[in-house]
């Protein structure tokens, strides 16, 4: 194998591992977003938390 094929194979393995990690962590990320919304965090200029602490 030449160097280009090895680099492509390494990139594919690392990309697959990153995708697997993202898929495994997705339920936790969704749960965190729900908690932020329940706590009153809203992105944008009308965010109450940022306005009170600025």
C-alpha cells in the first residue's frame, strides 16, 4: 500500500470512530438540551439568563 491509501484508511477509521461516539452520546445530548430549555435557556438576543447577568 502506498502512503495515500494508508492516510485514506486512517481517515476512514477515525471518521467512523467519531461517528460511532456521536451516535452513542446522542441521547445524552438530547437530554442536556431539554434540561437547558427547562432551566429557561433560550438562544438569541432575548435570553433572560444572559440579560440578567450581563
